[in-house]
C-alpha cells in the first residue's frame, strides 16, 4: 500500500533511532549518520561485483539491521530474501522499510549462532558488519560456512591497524617473540568496554586477521572489491577441529 510522506515521517520517528540511512519515499531514516550516507556509500563501491539479475537465487542477510541490503537483493530479482537479526527493533524497522519500498522480504528473529535452525543453505549469504559485534567470532564463521552458505558469502567487517596482509610461514619457533610486534601479523583487538560508544563492539581485526580467519573457517577469498568487503566461497573444511556445531553436538561415550 502507498504511504504518504507524513505517514513515513511519523513512523520513521517512532521506530528510531536508525543505524542504516535508507531513503523511504524521499525521507532519510538517519540523515545525520556519523558515517555519512551509510550504508549506501559503501554499497556503491562493491555493488557491481554482485550479479544484477538474481532471479532464481535465494539470499540470507545475517544481521540485516533495517534491511538495506535485503531490499537491494530483492530489487535485483532474488526469488527469496530472508533477513535475520537478534534485535526486534531492527526487524521492525526492516519490515517498515520493505513495506515502503514494496519489496517482499522475510524477516526472522535469530542469532547467528542459531543459523543451523534454518535447516537450509542459500545461494548468497550476506554477513555484513556483524563479526566485530560477536563475543565468539570464529565460531560464528564456522557455523555460517557449515550450515547456510551454499555458494557465495559477501563479508564485511570494520578493520583497524595494518592494511597489509603479508604471506606467513606455516610454522614459527616458540622463541620468536618479534613476530608479535609486527603490525602486519594477524591481530584481533579486544574491546573490553566500548568503542564508538557501542558496548557490542567486542573485536576489531586488522586485514591479515580477517583474511586468516576466513581461510581458517574454510572459505576461499575470490575478490576484495572494497577495503572491508570480501567475496568468499566455501572451499574446505575448517582448520583443526573447528567449532562444536550446535546442530550436531559432540558425541560422548
């Protein structure tokens, strides 16, 4: 159903505050965002690396927030788009944004740690801006790869520190202390309290760490179209024993 400008404005205010700035009938949901027109400005830098015709494809948007990327995937013709988030207020925003945009997307309250409950794999999985909000980031990557990525994962994470990703040796001697002082060595910085006034910012990786974690979880990085964005395909089993998957558990005698 069409919405008047006044109806949109009133509902945007009622559902606020918004993190994603989305244009709803000419009304911006977060016009004063500290990152500018976010996430549109980031999206335009890698949008052309994702097929413009997604007919016949299914999409899962993990941590969908207000639905910006879910709506964009549906606009490209995806047969089915499912957005999941653990925050009910974000899902309410996403439902309203999708209604105003006239896009049919599904929404579900779900933690990334419970993606096995979906019981299906998707052609494209968006895992954007979630990793650094998680207390258990590598577990989440293992679960996403095991349970929901059918072909392509579009991944994005905030990064700090060195932007270099040098080749690393297979092994290092125990007494090599200098290695850990190198800014290029994979680092996952722990935030005990807050960063950017957000108590859910737990970890901030450098580039080498992000790429190492993706490989360790069994992904092959096939493109790096934007500083924080990676296109990945499942390539192998996670390294080591990996996660104890909630859908399987661990058998005990």
